[in-house]
C-alpha cells in the first residue's frame, strides 16, 4: 500500500529512492522544505515527473523568458493566447482564429519508433483540441542518422509509419515538413510534430479549474501501465551508447479512440458545458490535476480509486505517472454533468467523475480512503527548480569556423559541374522524400491547397471567401552548428520565406528547440545563442513567438546532436485561389532569380556532398530586411496573379531550386548563370532568394514591383519544356538523369 500523508509525518527519516525517479539531491531537499515533511511516495512521483526537464523546463526557463520581451502583436492583430497556454492562438480575420504548436517525441521514438512517433502526433493534436479548436492538419520535422546505417533503417520506417498511421486514422492531412540526415542523430533521432487547428474567437477555451463544487471529470481511454514516466523522464536523460531498454516507458496510441475523443470534445464545447479543460500529455494525471488546479481559483480533490484502469494492479504512484494516451480532464458544473455524460456516451467515450473543485489552495488526492497527496498545486506545476546552467563558447569552434568551405577545391569544368549537380541532388538532405510522404494522406478533409513537396502547406479555412493559412516547419542544423545564433535565424528565415513564396503573409511562429545535455556548458551556450537569435530575428521581422517546446538531453553518451532549433511559421492568405505553386508550368515562361548570391558555401549541401561530409566555416549572412522585402513582393505578385511559379532557394542553392521546379511537370529549362564563379552561382546558399517563372508579358510589371521594394531581380532564361536542364555555355543534364539521382536515394537505401 502507498504511504499516506500521516505516514510521512510519522516517518520523516525513511529513505526514499528519489534518484531513481530522476530527482536530484537538492531537488529532493526542496520538496521536503516545501511540504515541511518527507513526501509520500505518491507526492514524490508527482514532483518527479512535473519537475523533470521535459515538463518543467528547469534548465531553459531563464533563457526562454527572453521571448516575453517580444511584442504580442501579429501583423494581423493581437495574440488571443500565447506562451504559457497549451498552444498559441492567432486572429486571422473574419472571426476565425488559428492555434498551432510543435512538440518533440524524440527519445520515445528511438526506443519504440512506431508508437513513439504515433503518440507524438496524438499528444500535439490534443494540445490543439484543448484550446477549443478543431484540428485540421499536421506537419513533422524528422532527423535520422546516415541512410546507410542499419539503425537508421530500423528507426526511420517505424517513425514514418507511426506519423502516417496515427494522422491518417484521425483524418488529418499531413501538409508539410522535412526529413534530414546526419551522423549526430544516429542514436538520437528527432521527431518534431506540429498540429494546427481552427476555431471561432468565442470558442477559445483555457485550462483552469474554477468554481467550488464543480466536478472534475476524466474522459477518454482508461489508464494503463504504458508510458509510466514516458516523455517526462525518458526525455530528461541522455542515452548511453548501447541505447536504452525502456519499452514500458513508451506510450501506446489508439488513433480511433482519439478520433472519438476529438468529436466528443468538440460537441462538449458546442454544448457550452465545459468550464475548464486540460489534455493528458507528459506526466499524465499528475500534470492534468496540478495544472488545472494551479490555474484556477480554488483547490481540487481527486479520488484515485475512481480512475478507470486497464490494469487493476497499478500502484497509485503508477496511476499518477502513467502517460496512457487519448485522455482529457474537464471541470464541469454539477448541473451539467448529466448532459456531459450523455454526450460522452453518444461517442462511446468513457467518462468518470473523479473529484471536484474545493475551497482553499490544496490539491488533495485520496486512494483507498486515505490521503496520499496534499500539496499546493502551484509548487508542482509552476514552481519547480530553475537552473542557471553555466555556459561558454566551445574552444574548438574557432578551428571549425576557420576551416571554410569557400577554401575547398572546386571543379568548374563542364563535367565537374554536371557531376556536382547530380551529387547534390542525390544528397539525403535534398533528395526526393516521396518514399516518406506517400505514406501520409495529404488531402483528406478536402481543404488542402498546397502540400508536400511545395515550399509550405496551405489549408483553406473558409469556403466562401477563400481565407486560408500557410505553414512551414524548418531547421538548419548545419548552420546552427557553425553559429547557433545565425543558424537559428536561418531556420526562422527559411520557414518565413517558404510561407511568403506561396503568397501568404507570415504572422507568427512556434518553435521546437532540440539540443544536447544542458549539463554540458558548450551545449548550453548553443542553446542560449539560438534563443537570442530567434528573439532578435522575430523582433526584426515583427512577428511573435506563440509558444513551443524544448527538448534537451538529445545525445548519445558524450556526443550531442547538432543543435536543431526547429521553427514553424504561420502565414495568412486572404484568398487561397491566388497562391503561388513551386513547379514550372508553361514552356516559354521567363525564369528570374530574386535576391543576391554571395560566395557563401560553408554549411552548404555542396560542401557535404562534394567533400565527404565536411562542415566548417561560417553560415551565410542573415538579411532579414531583404527577407521582408521579398515577402512583400511575393504577396503582392500573388494577389495580382503575376507568377506561374515561385520556389525558395535554400538547401542546395540555385541548382536545386531550378531542378525541383522542373521535376514536377517534367518542364526543362535553359538558363545562363550570372557572372562569377559557377560553383558559387549554382550551390551557394545565400539567404533571401527565390526562383520565379512568369509569362514574358508580365516581366516588366513584376520587375517594377521588385524595384519598388528593393529586391534584386535577374533574368536567367526560360522554361523550355524540353527534357533537359541546360546551363548555357557550361553543361547540360538530361532531366531524366537528374530526376533519377534525386528520386532514387531513399528507396535504394531503405528497400
């Protein structure tokens, strides 16, 4: 039997296995100080999961506070909800709001790839649902070890199947994202999932428990033994070189139950009978009860014996820590409980009153008639430890930055350039990701306007007016390794640019910050610099951070992952029928390059593909004023209908942007590169650039628009429609050869 609060007073010196729960010595002492006694085993379980790195952000809080200095205004108006809520909520006009957020499920996805990825999708969907929104789409950003490694072939298929399987069963389109590879992710893949939902302004719901006597109802799936300490503890420690043996810590998902839960919850919202609501994510009941109670105007009483269990042998500590999926907790007035139960029964969703809101400021939990938890919920949910971890710039970084890719040999012969194009197109971080995306349903629900392989995903929100949103999820970890401040800004700029080239106006961001151990001062320096980069970047772009996620301890033994600040940018487009597509469409169209190309090869795909994974030098310059100017041009060009296609220039440089624009419709081209070194012109990854195609009759008006906004435009050539990519005066590549090099990389490695 679990010990009680009375036991804790009577046996203050009983030794507890707090270290096994991830609680540090000073943290345990602080818990005892808060309670004025030894915690019960149930209280210790609650504090251990809620004070874990994954739940409390104890190593990152001091840096994340810098986001609070940013304006909470988007270009379209104030945020309706921001940092601190389950997800940020953005006013997009016409009475609509959009809520979106990204989260990580990295460590569980390494241990059990399918379920880890699937439950990552399920968790972020419930975050969106808890805001009162209908989930309408998902995206994912995935990172794996090298394609030739056996463990990549173990992890990648399972993760992709988990993301696709769960999202497809929910009927949610997967509209975009990215898949990249690097040695540093071999023992620690990254699975970052984003969900977006739509709601009317008046439907916004926040997580709080108010009104003494109101009932606390647990609804959804029963609680099982899967996921005990899953995301909360599993994601708060470093893997050793052999990997963990922690399958019981990984949650098991049931997407069909989640689909019922979504429809049931939305009907409950529509009925107007929910006073407060919280999804069950990391830390399970410990999280839902403490966060609801701490955000309300009273305390909470819960009888743990009333919690429906799949395993009747669970100890109370296990019930409190279980991260079983597809569960929600609601606060409901007594007069509305019967109606609440009727709606849940209609959807075949299990619902049980497990407690009530009480006077005072205590969270009290009983089991078998005895009190096993008596705490101030704020100390559990919001007053965990705050660490100001030491950090310093790595001593080895000067040597890395001095080892510039610009100094590496270049073969500018026709044959050398042709081979370089094929190698860059076949690089894992550029190559065709159809092997992945064909496992996702991109068009379910019928409102998908753009999806992979477009630069951003786009969804129609209102059928009558055409109001829509665009989303992009990006990270450039190679740039972040060379300079985390600039690398974070490049991740932000690329996601911003991807949204802008579609014709949408970027308005807000969410982030998912993936780094190694916070106990390593060099990793903490990378993290602190990335935060500063995002804060300064968002301030200059004039868009707020609505919320996000931090994932630390992403390393195997002493080897951290490349710093990976993943950024999701939300854009709004007034009429989705005006959007820009990325593929060349009409033979005879002019091809223009927008923006300026500089000798910036460090961190590039060319550097990696042509020089055996080399990574050195400094990232390209970040030019956010030029990014904003480009965005204004692209938005206005879309509204005027000037362009046949628009595609951002990023990984792989101009060569890849041109090739990808040609592949979709097998529309070849003939272009003359601008003066200068051809390797630089083809493969430099200078920022704030895009490739567009348009009718010759529109070129004059478009060039005048570019000049008005200070955007450099260079006419390169035209879409020929011939089956070749011709770089006039240099070399020609048959379109079929180029497409095969780009298309075959993943299937050849994974099959």
